[in-house]
């Protein structure tokens, strides 16, 4: 009777233990399987007719995306070839954008570095093509594991078979342990008097990886067997194989461990696991036994031997035919580890997390495996990082000594789409995580003046008293009554002026004329114009507003200038497209917000005036800094040299740069001596081979040759002339009164000049 009770007790205890393990295994697998890094991607590179491939760093982008150069016509996605004026690229499928035809290579016809045409595989001409987005960063777990879980259906059958042949030939017939393998391993261990072989099945390896330490002890081996049996009881063979393929270790990428076949396929072959060839599958399966040895790209022999051994196992198990075996074992070993992601400042990644955190919740990102599809351009970001790093060192060498390090912020925006393409929030993320691009509110100084100009030029399309770039203003000293008393603004270095044009007011950043213009327009008008452009920070209708006395952030100022550069379209900040789960479900999507804020003619005239800032005005030093191409922009310097600004743009990019001390101390820097230097470094990197495309005026704009001193039509006696732009019908009708000439002679000379221009244009 006692024996019976003991038996019942032991049986009950065993059942309870099995039930406990059943529950524990299920819970442990579910919890562990969810751990995955969140990955951040940059925007897909779009290539248009007319683009200069050198400027967009096309070759470097292909290299970072691990495209393979081949001879002849590319036969598979991820390949490209070059010959004379043709680059043929077999694009990988990019579901995030309008997919390019993936049935064959796209022909990029190039001459002198520029794209003449884009021809689809079927011979039709394409407007543009997309390269797939590059990985720019990832958030890892505490163990720095890099994995991308996939379903078994997303793993090529050849890889599944190769892993089974290499690791557990009787996987589909055993119950979690392989008695024959254990017997063979035990014999070897007894012979060598150590644990030389384990005889572990795939299920046992999975149990060890999920639940056990790597120590080689008899007790741990028994636990491994026990857990393997429970795994077989709890899950199907296909589920076990899928978990194993997503869990197994494949080596290191710097400090990151590579886990799972999808991540390994991307790392070693720049492919998805479903696209691996037979020889690649065998090599990847062979790496499992010893990643350090068999993934060594400097030693081709060991990987070849291991790969061919796996292929031989597959042949003996009749997983492959003889002809497949012979072809695969004769194939060269090609391990092409992917290029490391472009170094990206974590300021941008932090910013993305911040603005998505509320909707996504507070879960640990590395356990959720989110996929962030951002607007950041890796090439522009790398250029921004270098411009900030080298530029700030150069500025500090020239500036007066300080115990406080200079700080910097840079924001770049695509004026065609509103996409935020680069962001740097400080000189060193390691030293300070405070993101000055987003969170530092500083006075804008003269960088605010373009909005006064916008307000003035906006009056003409609305039928009010037309102000043009050649309208004359008094730049004499001015005093304005304020609640705090009389305010008398001064010009830089105490300079004095008489009457000057609106153009000269903006080019030379003349404070007295700017304040007088703002008062003439009405401070409310200026404030509303700044709001329409995108300034959201607090402003007040006080005279000093015209000189940038109120604080803004670099992101805010960059987008306000984007409104001008885009031809009058205001964009809300647009840093990402969407956030997706690992399975592709869209968790969050960012909608592009854009609306027309200004007449395109007014925006063009403002840009045309800001080009003069770099040609003749406060930023003319840009020419000596290597800006050989047309660009528009404005310097900004605040009282006591506390803030150095430059915001400038081409048709391709708007870039705002701020330099200063966090404490707000005197830097000794003007906008031209500080921020302009970093901006110029950034822009030079974007145009290494050719300048940007020319910005053509919109319909309704005319140009006239004027005397820049008087603002009237130039005569032949004028010592200087300037081709000015106007909204059609607003150009001056009278000739320069300061430099009159004989009327008859002047008329003849004008006709001769017009004829000369006609023939020059005819034969261009």
C-alpha cells in the first residue's frame, strides 16, 4: 500500500514537474522570441534625369548597399555593371516607394557624370528610380544582439536542409534527443576523457540557447535533455526549426552579436534568407559550428572545406542532386560582409524616439523590433557630421580662448519635399545629449530679416503700393518709441548710410533701414509673414522683432527658410515616413503637411535678393570658402556676439547652422566668421563635381538692368549695373537720374545692347 502511495506521489510530482516545465518552456520561448532590435532606415535615394551621380555619391551608395559589380548584363537583384556611358543596375524590390520594374536592370545613361535618361527593362523611359533605404542605426538590447525574426516560409528550403544536414540529420525522426548521436558522442568523450562532443540535436541546442548557461556539466546536459523533450511535446517540428533558425549565433559585427538566419544572410551576403543560393546556404549552415573560424574572410580555405562538407552531407541525405552538388562545391567562396551603417548622430534617433514615444508607448524598443523609416539621408548626414566636427575645431582655433566649448547645431531640409535630411544637435553626443537643433531657443538676429523682406515684396501681388528690390529706403539713424523708452538701433560697427535700395538693405544687413521698412509695413504685417513662413515661437509687435530679438530653434528657422526656397510652400517638420512592426504592420504613419503660404514670384524675388548676400553682402566670404555656385542665404549675429547664424540654400537643400555657447556668452563671432564656415563645408561636400541646377524664375517675373545706387534703369553712363528681378509690370520705367546721358545717344546704345543680347541668346 505504501509503495502504491509512493508511486502515486512520484507520478503526481512528475506530472506536476512536466506541467511546470511545459508552462515555463512556453512562457520562456514567448518572452525570448520577442526580443529584437529596433532598426532605423534613411530615406530611399531617388535619382532623376539631370542628377550628377558624383554629387549624389551614387557609387558610394551602391557600395554601402552591397551591390555587386559584374561584367555584362546584371542577372539578379543587387547587381550592377558599368560600360562607357551606361550604368545598368538590377534594383532590389523596394516596397516603401513606387517599386521600379524589378524584372531586369535599369539602364542609366550618363554623360559627363550627369544622368541623360533612365530606361526601364522594357525600354520605356522612367522619371526616376529608387535605391532601397540604408540602415542608419539600431537600438540594441543589453546583450547587444542583432536579430531579425522571420517565419520558416521566409527561409529558403536549401538553407533549411543545409542546417539540418549540418546540425541534426535525423531532426524529423527523433523525439528531441538522438540516441545514436549521444552514443557516438559518449564514446568519443570517454576515449578522450573530456566533453569533446555533445551529440546535441537542434531541439537540445534550442533548449540550451533559451534556458541554460554554456557550462559543460553533466547536470546541465541532463537539464538540456529534459527541456528538449518538453519542447518536442509543446511545439511542432516546424515551429522548433523556425525558433532555432531565428536564435542561432552567427558571429560578430563589431560589438553586436549576429543572431538568426535573416540577420546572418544580410550580414554575410547582403541578401534575405529566402534568396540564398545552395552554396551560400551550405556556407551559412557551416558557419554555425565555429563562426570565428568559418566566417573569416581572409581565410578562404577553411570556409570552402566546411561548406563542401555540408554539401556532401546534403548529397548523402539525398537533399540535393549530384549535378547540384558538383556545381555548388565548385563555386567560389564569396563572403561579402555588409558595410557598416553610415555613422549617424544619435541626436536624430533620439528626436525620432521622442516624437513617436507617446503613440508607440513606453515599451523597450529593443524588445519590440520596430522598423523606423525616416527621411534622413545618410550621405548628407555624414557630410553634416564632418562639417560640424572639422568646422568647429577650425573656428575655435581662430576664436579667442574660452573655458567653455563652443556648441553647434545643424539642420538640413529638402525644399522639394519638406523632408528633414540631416540633423546635428551638438558637437559631441557623448559629451552632451542636449539637442540644440530642436531644443535650444536662441535669438535669430539678422537671420530674421528675410521675413521683413517677404512682407515688403508680398504687397505688390495683393495690389498695394508696390515695393521692389530696387525701391529706395532711408538708412539714416532712427529712433523708435517703445514702452521702455526710445530705442535707437545701430548698424554693425557703427556704419552710416544714406538712401539705399531694399536689396542693399538685405545684402549688407543694414539695421536702420530694416527697422524703418518694418515700421512702414506695419509690425503686425511682419509678424504675420513670419508666422506664415513657419515661425511658431512667441513673437511680439515691437520694433526689435525686425532685427531678430525673439528666440527660435534651428529646426524652426530651417523650415521657415524652406518656405522661401520651395517657392512659397510651407512644410511642417517631416522627419519620418512610418513606423512598422516586424511583420510589416504600420503602427504609425507621418502625413506630409504642406500648403501654399506665398506667391511663387515673391518667394523667387526673395531668393534672388538672398543670392546677393553671398555675392556682395555679409556672406561674400563664402566664395573664398569654396562656394563657387549660386546659393542664397543670410547671416545672423546677435547682441554681444552671443549667437552666430547662417541659413542658406540651393534648389536641393536648405541648411541652418547655429554656433554659440550654451551659457549665452560672447563668442566673438559674427554669422560670417562662425556659422558660415560650417555651412560652406557642408555645401561643398554636396557639390564636389558640379554646382546645383539653376533656379528658373516662375511665370510673371521680368528682369531689368538697373543702377544699384539709384534703383532706376541703368544708362550707359552708370559705372555699375545690376540685373534685377521684378514681378511683371513693377520694374522702374525711368532711367537713372544720377548718371544721365545724351538722350539720342542713349537710345541708340540701348538698341545696340538689346540687339547684342538677342544674338547672344540666339547662339547659346
